């Protein structure tokens, strides 16, 4: 079956040049092939598009009408090709970026205007959700993930290190005492993060390999880290959360790191991930390069760990 778009191109060039041989030369094909394309087009439509004389080909009335439509189709296709080609080279269009709620608010939202300023044709649709979204199924261009990335359908690029921090408010420690051993946590009010993959809501793990664990309990559970930080600052209990969540409160003295007998678990890191396609679009490449640059110097660890 002959290519329908090529038939439209032949029609347009015949109308402009007046002969099949000239149109064929212009399109770098044989006159025989050009003739076949025109014949196939007329057969498909069931109507003659050209008057054929010994000296010149001219359009029939139906041919002139169809020519206008053919030119619009080819122009639209050329514009679409150009737009996609530009998008492949330049960061433009809408970037759909998924991120965890707390990280998106504290670490991404304030940085993204600089990304858009650097790439004026780029717009960001930031979706905040603590569940792991399916990038392909839900139409996300990329996501930020915290912890290990094991999904083989994704390509991951590390943005920054991340570790867990056990801490509490000075007021809580003054009233309930400061735990010195991981085992001591079992006797304290601990604030549970219900979506944790690294620790679990009721059992916290310590040590580089996470082999040291303790069962914890407390009056408050939440599916959002910022809520737990606020509760901890208010003196409600001890939290065990990623470093980026507690760094500011620790630097301001509103929370105090606990010096326990086993070090907190170190997470694999903070990653930008995108579907493992052959080549990500320019907008994804630009966003990842920007985020790598932004997070190349994380807060000093001494701010969030003893």
C-alpha cells in the first residue's frame, strides 16, 4: 500500500510544477513512482484530480479543492515536526514532576522558579504525593524518590545523600529524659510515620545495614513527615525522620539530635527518576541537570547528626 502522505506531496508538487516528471525530480523519486502515487490517490478518492494533456497537467475542480486540504495537512505536519524537533533540543512545554509532599514543599517549590527562569519555554506541573506513583500509567515525566530505587523500568540519578535522624524537642527531653541506647526508645513516646519504607511505623531500624531494631509506640501516627516534625517540636515525642525534614529545626535548636549507641540508618539517597526510554526529552534532561546542580552541596551532616 502506497504512503498516503507521499501522495499528497506528489499532488502539491504537480500543481506547482505542472508535470509528473518535474514533481518526481523535486521529490527525488522516479516518474513511474510518482505516477503510481497519483493513481493510488485518485483511486482511493474515486475521482479525477488532474486533467492530463500532452503538454501539461492541470487540476480539476475537485483537484483544486483537494489541493487546499492537502496543503493544510502537509503544513500542519511540518509545523508538528518542527515543534517536536525544537522540543528535543530545547527545554520547553509542560514538565509533570511528582515528589513526596514534605520534600516538594521544603526543597523543590522554592527552587523551581529558577528552573523556569533558566528555560522560559518550560512550565512545571508539580504533583505532591507520598505514595509511589506509576510514572507511565499516570503520565508523569519524572519523579523525585527518597530511599532505594529498585524499579527496573526507571532510570535514576542521585541528587543528594540522605540519612535518618532521631531527635526530640528540648522540652520533651527535659521532662522524660534523654535516651542513650536504641533499646531505650521502647520506653519513650515515639511519633510514627505510617508510610515509611525504610523503618516501618512500629519498628525503627538503626546501623548502616539496619540490623539493629527496636519496637516503638506512641500516641500519634501520621502519613506526613511535616506533621510529625511539628508534633515533635511541640514536645509530644521522639521522631525518626530523613535529614532534610529536620535540618532546619535542628539548626534552630527546636529539636535536638539523640546520640544513641547505634548510628541512624543511612538511606540510599534522594534520586530523580524517569521512565527508561531510549532518550528522555530535553525538558527532563534540563530538570535533572538543574536539580543535580541545586543539591550538589547538601546541608553539613553535623547540623542533623551528632
